C-alpha cells in the first residue's frame, strides 16, 4: 500500500499548481488556463457568479486577448484538508507595474487521478486605510 502524501507534499502540489495556473496568463494561453478549471467550477466574480467551465471561458477570454497580460497573481498561503481532497490558495493580484491591487482566493479539488483543479475562485480589491 502506498502511503498518503504528507501535508507538506500536498501544500507543495497545490502551490505548484497555482503557479502553473498563473503562468497561463503570462504565457497568454487561454486553453491551458481552462485545463486547470473543473467543468462544474464557479468563479464568484465579485457577486456575479460564473457557473461552469464554458461561462468562465467566455468571460476570461478577454483577459488573454492583448499581447501583454493585464495582471498576474501568485499564492502566498496554501492550506490543504487532512483528507488531501480540497485545498485553498490565497494571494496577491498584481498590475503590470507590480503593484498589488487585489487578492484572490481559490478552492482546489484533487481528482482520483491526483490532478488538482479549481472549483471555486474569487477576488477582492485591496483596501488600504490611509489613516493607519
């Protein structure tokens, strides 16, 4: 019997998956982007949910149309359930000049094949309190 991956190994898997997912934007590869999205995924889209891979594809295609990526992202926190089936990644969304303007949070599900796919995604604007 093969031992289940450790928590650290699972966190590393999800971190690497999130980084590869973000690379699809930098590479301008919409098809590769969709390879990370589960068929039944829901992107919460600021309160206007996009349900299913087709709706997500149609909405996100515009972000891949220009020669340069309109934004990038990277995980700064990844957590995985002890079962190794669900994970959450959170991190900054950066403008082309490198300034953080938002944060994302994504929920990943590991399939029977061991592949992680995104099932929920959302983001929110960075709110900075100038008075503090």
